[in-house]
């Protein structure tokens, strides 16, 4: 009798064969792949109704000084995604820049002409708008919370093919990429989710169905190296694009990337944050060069406020700061210094 009770007690503690299989046997490869597939399917079903195809027409500019255009027309194609239910769409600047005709096709086949609301070549972000009923808007996420290695899903219309989906991971963060305006876009997301011509302007999405980037470029000579503008960068410029049609910003003329500051250096220099902006290069004759900033410096503060990212610096460089003497807090060879800088104006 006691023997039977002891055996029953062991079964209850460790789990019987019938109720404890999930504890004894880890998920099979097939189950893991099914779960991965279902996650991607869920995201596509949630986000794809907001993804649009964009067809544009441009007039070719003439090389003749007295003739504004040559009379020739070229067509282009890209992607975008609805981010408000009243028809505002995010895409890349290079998709719609200088277009005189923009046609947007929704996932359900409806087509509408769109107008350019705002265009910022320096961040490769543009806002266009259509007037249509029953629109589905994508949810914007937080690109600052991304981790290298997490799942990334790209949705777009490459070559006009409707709703093409590719998957990969976040390969790297904090990259710099030169836009078509010649300015460097900082804090770019690198992913190996395959992109093709026509994917530009489409969303880069997390497994939760939140947009964290705007797909912008692919390195054609390489495999698995693609880039997206962080959605947090887009969030900064959207209000100005919708209000003024362009971005008027202060600028100091650097290219940089976010870096971590060691706790020892942070404590030694009495810093309030453990992050900064590593200065990779400085534009000639820029406010940064005039202020004495050097390549290799780490910017950790602006006017006494700590900087946690490049996006933070952009937030401080408002139009009101143009021409105003300001103070940069930097680390140079791990020593804290203060530099006086006068931001210039960068018109987009």
C-alpha cells in the first residue's frame, strides 16, 4: 500500500506520461518552424492591407539652360504604407521626388491619385496622401528598442508584384548611409530581409506587426545587405513635413553612430547617461569643424542635456537653434570637454 502511494506521489511531482509530455520532450523542429511560419503569416495579414504600390511619372530635365525639361517622361515604381486612416502614406523621398503624377494602388486593387504632402531628401522620407474610404493603417513601433538578431519582415511591391514578403533578421544598427541629396543618414537599420527595386518605401516590420523602418536601399553587389530608415527618424520629420512640406533644421555637419560609454568612464566624468554619438567624420567648413570637433570624439551632451542617440541630437537641432551659440559636451580620449558651437541651417 505504501509502495503504491509513493509511486503515485512521484508521478504527481514529475508529471505523468500523459500530462508531462510537454515537459519531457522539447518542441520538434517542425513545431518550431510552424510557429515561425504562423508568426510571419499573422504579421502579413495584419500589415499588408496598409501596404500600397506607388507608380510615378517624372519629366526628364533638359541639359539646355534655357529649357526646363526635355519633354521626355520616365516612370518609376515603389512602395509605401498607410499610417493614418485618413489617407496619409509614408514612403521614400526618392520614390516620389520631382514626380508630377503619383498613382497609389491599394492591396484590394483600388487606385487613387496622390498628392505630395512633404518631402525630405536628407532622411529619404516623404509623406503623400490619398482620399479614400475604409483605409487600414499600419501601427508604428519603436526602432530604438530593436535588437540585433531579432526577426525582421519586409513587405512591398517589387517590380509591381503585389504584396511580396521577405523575412530575415536585424543585421546591425547605427549604420550611416548617404542619401541621394548627398547628406548622410545616421542610425540606419541593416537587415538581410531581401529587398528588390520597388521595395523602396515599404515597411520593415517586427514579429508583433509594428513598423520599425522604411525600406530604402539594397547593396546590389552584395547579398543580404539591405537598409531601412528607422521609424523613429520618420516620426521626427513627419510633423514638419505635414505642416511645412519640408524640414527646416539646424545642423552641425557630422556623420556618426550611437555608442555605449563604459561605466568607469561615465562615473569618472560624472556623466548622467552611458551613451553617446561617435563622430565618424566632419563636413568641411561645417559648424562642427568651426567648433573644433574632431573625428573620434564622442558627443555626450547638448546644452547640458544628455544625448542617448543621434535621434536625440536631431530633436535638439530645431529651427530655433539656428545661429544660437550652444554647448557640446564631448569625450576626447575619455576626457570630458566643452565646445561652443553655432548650428547652421539645413534646408530640405
